[in-house]
C-alpha cells in the first residue's frame, strides 16, 4: 500500500500524467490511482487536476511520506503530528520486531532527556528516533550517539549554522544548545538487540519557548530564516546511515566538529567530578581528560566547559 503510494508519487514527480496512464504504468486500477492521489493530498501534497491528468505542484514541508520522498537511506518513516515521545514509540516498535524505522514527530508532549529530565518539544521541531539493530556488542552502542551528533552537525553546517559537538550528546552554537541526543538500547552483553537514537532538533521553534537553563537556540533563530524540515531531516538520516555503515569514520568526523577538545572541562561522573583539559575522544565515546593527577577517561556524565584559567 505504502509502496504503491510511493510509486504513484514517483510517477507524478516525473511530470503530469493522466489517471489511465498511471494505472497502466503502475499496473493498478484507475480507482486505486484516484485513492492514492486523494491520500497524498490529505498528507499535504498539492496535486492539481489539469488537462493531462494530475500534476504534482508542491511537496509538504514535513511528514512521513514527504521525508521518504527522495530520501537516500533505507529507513521507513513512522510520522506523527503529536506523540508523547518518539523514543518511547520506537521502543514499542522494537518490541514488535521492527528495524530501520524512524519515528518522527512535529510535537512531543512527554519528550525525555537523560536521567528522565524533560525535553521540551513544541510544534515546529524535528523530534525523531532512529531504531536500528546493529551487529555490535552492547559496549559499542555509545558510538551511535556520536554518529547522531556528527550527522546533525553536518546537516546544520550545510544549512549555514555554525554547529559544533559538545561531549557527550549535545550540538551547540556558541555554547547554546541546538540539539540533544538520547540513546537507549537493549540486548545481551555480546550483542545489541536494538538501539534507539533519539534526536531533539530545535528546528523552527522559538528559543523563548524552551527552558532557559540550557541556554537554548534553534536553527530558525540562528539562520534568521525557517529551515526546510523535510530536506534537513533527509540530510540527517542520510549522514547517520553513512556513518553507521562505516563505524571507523565516526570518531575522526567527531573530532573535526568537536568544541569540547582542547577546552577545560568539569565532568560530573557517578564517581565524582573530573576536571582538566579534554584532550581526546576514545572509542566508543569516552572523553579523555588531562587532570592534575594524569589522564582520566570518562564514559558518562554532564560536562561543563570552564573558562580558561
Ligand atoms: C538531552 O538530554 O539532551 C537529550 C534530549 C533528547 C530528546 C529527543 S527528542 C526525540 C527523542 N524522544 C524523546 O523523548 N527524547 C529524544 P539532557 O542532556 O538530559 O538535557 C535535558 C535538559 O535540556 C533539560 O533538563 C533542559 O534543561 C534542557 N532542555 C529541555 N528541552 C530543551 C530544548 N528543546 N532545547 C534545549 N534544551 C532543552
């Protein structure tokens, strides 16, 4: 069904076509063509009835079929106008055995950050979760958080926003938080069953509507212009797919875009604070901090960049 809808869309993208011609080309009935055209219209595609039949005149700015249309990565999109949390939905899909699905929402009503903190997700953002089943041990899963950070940073930089990565899971512009990433997983020690990588991208939202403690910003605010969320989401998913297909490329790309390396940092870890200069990142995602007592490797924690002393 969904596949036929894509074929109708692809055929229309090639130029205006009549109902009978589409029916012939796709080997479906004229009634089926009409039904798919109506469904596409309901999803926001503008398809005009012209002399030669149907003409595609506008692709919607956001939504599942819109993001799938022209997407160069093997993900199916599960799209929602409003949902409590895309990560929670992706976990449910994982329990049903799904794979390579992206849950996408315009608004979340119960978005979550790390440690069950709230993630404010008004309409206009790109709130998404990628569900995948990589053939890796559990211990390697943090590399997918880094891959997501690189993917969004690349897409933001292509869109003219000076985004950088702050360890472990933020994308920032001049220290202001643009994106947060939350990775969840399940499996046995030697093999991940599934990984859900949630990305909260402040796209076309007003920073004033977000909690001020994290000093938030958005793509629209930084550019002075709204971002095309369809194209931006596609770029993120394509970059993420490239990185997950070549795990060795993740760390070098991360280093290239990191703002944390070379900075004085204070990381609040479960074993207490670690303070010093962040000198490197180590697979699958640990930060190496040069402290007064020598190098310390931290795998998790909240990281503050300190002013140079
Ligand atoms: C994160 O947590 O940064 C991870 C956020 C992941 C959100 C995505 S959205 C799609 C998917 N579905 C979900 O339910 N979650 C994921 P953390 O480092 O714990 O940061 C949380 C803190 O950031 C909060 O305590 C606030 O201070 C701040 N914050 C909340 N909403 C924000 C926003 N939209 N922009 C910037 N900062 C925000």
